[in-house]
C-alpha cells in the first residue's frame, strides 16, 4: 500500500527531553497535520515500521496512535492500517521558511484586553528588597505551620473534607475570624458575615466587583494603595483623588466630590493610612460615615495591619460602629505569612453572598487545607503566642530603624515615627526622587517607586519603606544605599547611559 508521506520526525524526538516519547510523537504528528505535510486520508506506517524508523519501542508508537485515534486526529481502517482522519479541515498553508508557531512567537489573531501601563510587582531578583511593610517570614516557626497542616489534613480525611467546599471559605476559619473580630476589634459579626479571600488585595477587588459598574465614581486618597486604584479602574470606575493631612482623609473634599459625582465607594486605610501611616481621627471617621449615609456610598475599609500598633490602644475599625455602610477587608498575612494568601471580608450577609458568588466564578473555592491550618493555629493559641513574640521584635526594629534614619538620612528626610504598622513614610527634601530612585535601583535596592503611591499628579511624594522584615544589618545597608543615591543626585552627577 502506497504511503506517500515521508517520515521526518527523527529530529523532533529526543529521549533526553522531559516530555515522554509517546507525547513527542503525538505532538510531532499533530504539527505535521496542521502544517499540511500530512493530509486527510494519508496512511501512516505500521506501528512496527514506525517504531523501527524512530528507534523506539513499538508499544510507544501504539500508545501514540491510539491516543490520536481517540482524539480524532487519526482513524483506524481495519486491516488497511491507520490514516489521517478524513473529517479534518484543510490546513492553512505556511509560507516557505515560515517559523513554526510556538506560544512564544505566535501571532495572536484574537482580541484581548492588554495589561494596564503598570509594572507587575515581582519580588524576585538580585539586590536587597525593601518591601512596603511585610512581616519577617524568617520569624515564623516552620514546624508550627507543618503541624497545623498535618492536623488540618487528618481532620479533612476523617470528615471527607477534601471535596469542593463553600466559596465563602473554611467554616472553621470563618468562625475563628468572626470571634477574633468581635472580641478584639469590636465588630458585631458572626461567621455568616465573613468570606475568606486570597489576601486583602483579592478582598478589595471582590468588594469593588460587587459595588462598581463602568462610569461609577470611587474616591481614594491622593496617595494610596495603588493596586486598589488599579482594580477600580479595571472595572471602569472614575477614580477621584482627594487630599489628606495629619488627621487623615479630607472629608470636606469627599463631600464636594459626592455633590458633583455619583460616588459608589470610598476606599480608605484608616488605621494606618497607606502609605503615610497616619491614623484617621475619630471626628473624621464619624463625618465620613455620615456622608456615606447621606450619599449612599459604601466605605471599603482596608485594615491590613491592625495587629501591629505600638503606641497606646489601636483605634477600633469603622465597621464596628458603622456596619451598614462599611465593607471591612482584613488580612492574616501580617500575622502569619504573605505566602499563605489568607484575607477576609466582613460585611452584611447579602453582600457576603454576592462576594461569594464572585469567588465561585473566579476561583470556585479557596484553599481549604491552608484555611483549616490557619484555623488550627488560631484555635490552639499558637498564633496569639507568635504575635506576642514578633510584636516585641518589630517594636525593637521600629526604634532601631528610626535611629538609623536619624543617623543616615536625618538631614535630608522628614518623617514621623509611626504609631503602628510595619513601615515608615520618608519625605525627601531638595532631592530629585526620579533620579535618586534610578540610582538606588542601580546600586542593588528594590522598592516601590514613589510615583506608585500617587493617585494624582499633584499628590505628595515619598518612599514607603518597611522595617519589620529587615534585620539590623539589612536596615543599615539599605539606608546607607539610599543616602549614597541621594548624595549622587543632589550633587548632580550625570547618570551613566
């Protein structure tokens, strides 16, 4: 029987590759079909002959043929052999010398939404990373986490808990978080008011999704958490920046904006404002809640680091006395580990239902095993003991970081000692920040650009530098590099090309 197709797969079959041989054969035959080298009705060599040509085991070819027949690429014609299925459409002819398409060089023929003009936050890479207020993961005992995972896994095995679950999250963790919020932060909540999220950033995005439609207006502070702004804009919102001062957001500016626009939400970080660390004072909190009642908008309260407050008592969340107008977003990342990606939303049940529906569309459900392990850490008291220990460590690092700023940068920066949180807000004077930041990066520092915090062109500029994740040597090295970069900028030394 004539088989005009000339076998040329040898150079594409490589036993040293990670891909199994049978899969390499499948991929090579499909590519030849798509390129038109193998046309409909063409007979292939017998499995024995093909195996001899390729120098592989006959069973490997049999498996490849059977898989391609099952997929519909090939057809078995009884004793006549195996041929390319006759139901396939005519292939698109390639130009002579045209490169074979891969995921890396493919010309995209369909429409898609390109990413916004904002860099991805990629923490990896050389140099010293200056985060924006992350905990030091080196302080969390790995054995504690391993034990919690083992306990959660054993419990799930006994209770058939490895199945798909409620998109609101682990019942155990929701109950634990509700108890914590009620006893420690004064929130009038129960488990029905809690939805577990993949960190607080995911919580902000989910809250925005149920609040904002294209064309709606959202108010943010002049300097704020940039991923939140990006989330609102991705949903088609009109983002309205308003000013802030040492007492927090300018509520009079909020009122003026509400009278001119259909405001659906106001995003604030009232406990430790991001990035400036100032606290929203009680009078302004009450004024903002009154505006929410008057104009019918929701307050998205991002309480991302409530656990770490070093001066006096922390202010209770706005959700504690304005539950009808506040969607409360929190995180376990600062107490546990950012890599675990555990955040939560507290809101009325109907809002939680809407958010859970969004979770079911995008994620199906959360990471139940991780959530149950976190609940185990809370219930056993290990998380509270860990929190007491790291608060002491971070309190010392806060004092030491302030002393190092005074020693290294005291004559060129203004700052205030933060009452809480895990970062400082540094305002440089008589310094071109664009130039300084470029030089600092060239010297091996990695940090968020001062422009990334600005929601308007006329917003104040500064650097938010986390201190909690840096030991004494790392803090000293980082601030010395910032000093050198500032000095080079202030002396107007030209940048190298």
